[in-house]
C-alpha cells in the first residue's frame, strides 16, 4: 500500500505539497515583517495570520488526497480478490466495472412541466422569451 505512494507521480506531488507548505510559511513571515515596518498596515497583519491557515489547509489536502488514493486502491484490490463464500465461477474484471453502483440522480435534471398562459401568464411569457433566445442562438 505505502509503496504506491513512492511512485514518480506521488513523489512529484509530495514535493509540490512540501514546497507550497514551506512557501506559505515564508509568506507569513514576510507579511509579519511588513506589518511591523513603518509602512505596514493591519492588512499585512491579516495576511500574516492567513498564510499559516493556507499552509494548514495544504497539509489537510495532502493527507486527504493520500487517504483517497489509498482507499481507492483498497477498493480495487478488494474487488479483484475472490471471496471464499462465492463459487469458483468468477465474472471477468470488465463486468465488475459495469456492476459498479450507478448514480441515484441524473446529471441533468428532467425538464420542468410546461406552464400554460392561464396558469401563470408572466412565467409563460418568460418561457416564450427564453425559447426565442434559444432559437436565435441556434441560428
């Protein structure tokens, strides 16, 4: 499991997260020094307090991405291992992808029911206007 975090892709990601975290520390110190200079302001002080939060958030994201990748690898490894309870007849891996859980709701919601001018004349007029705009865009 942890060996997968030492691939070239992951090493580059680790390096990126480390560089960003160190950079936020340097930026916090720089803003802190600017706040205490003669031309410094409360805005510099605010930034000096925000940069460590950005660094902490970077560390949080780093841990979260690692966990997500490890969980994904566990699911992939677990789905490919045969269970002792099942028969020796196993489905090929392609069918395992097809049997993955589907979305509960569609990506695009179904269209709303049409509104007649008798029900809501203002909304019907607005819908006609939108339909005209759509037709002009198609042309």
